[in-house]
C-alpha cells in the first residue's frame, strides 16, 4: 500500500510542476497527472477493501464500486469532473486554462490527504521513498536526514545519511 501511496504522491507532485506553467498543453498534462494520482489511490482503496474488479475497469466504475462497498469517497463529484477534463484533453485535444489545472490540483490534493489519512492512517505529506527502506534503523537515520534537509541543516543531514550508509553496508556485508 505504501508504494501505491508514494506513486500517487509523485504523480501529484509532477502535476503540480506542470500546473505552474502558463501554457494550456502543460496544464493538460497536469490534469492528466492529477487524475492518474487520484486513480492510483482509488486502486489502492479497491485492493485494501478486497473489491473484485476487472483490470480494465474504468475510473468511474471503480468510484461507484467503492461507494457501493460503503466507502464515502472524499471529493467524488470533483474527481468525476477531473476525469471529464482529462478525457477532454487526452482524447479530444481540449486545451484547459491554467486556472483549471490549479482548480483540479486543489481537488486532488484534498482527496489524497483525506483518503490517505482516513483509509490508510497515513499523512501523505510525511510519506517519502525512505518509507520503502526495509530496515527500521536505517530508515530512522534517513528520516532524520530528510528532516535536517527540510530545515536547511545540510551538514547534520550528511552526518545522519552517513550513519545510515554504514549500517546498511554492514547489513549487506553479512550476505
């Protein structure tokens, strides 16, 4: 589940970068990435709830299946609106305005935050690739390094990362 959440987060962050550009094509790409992020999280919800669906099941059907299973999908009407905008761009070449991309960014951000927190107990902002490191001690030092980077304390970040490297290499040396 963490890998799917991380992928959804990454797609969302990439979409944000495109949404900042003033041209309609970039805004269309942003909308596509935002919809991909939402769809990734919807698939994670389907897996977590063990709902039987076909691999080719469309996004709208997947939302309906989650709702039939008793889940209140946050932002569902807005996600359907986003999906229509993505289809318009991807299939028909409808070029959105920059305001549209920012609007959908807000919708998806709300959805990702809410669904990750309520359904998976995860703060999407706190997730990082470090969460995929299988060794708790190494992961702890890398998380500390990330915190130092966020504060601009690069020398402390390098120190923490070097400890993580030593521990990891010691584990690998055993094999």
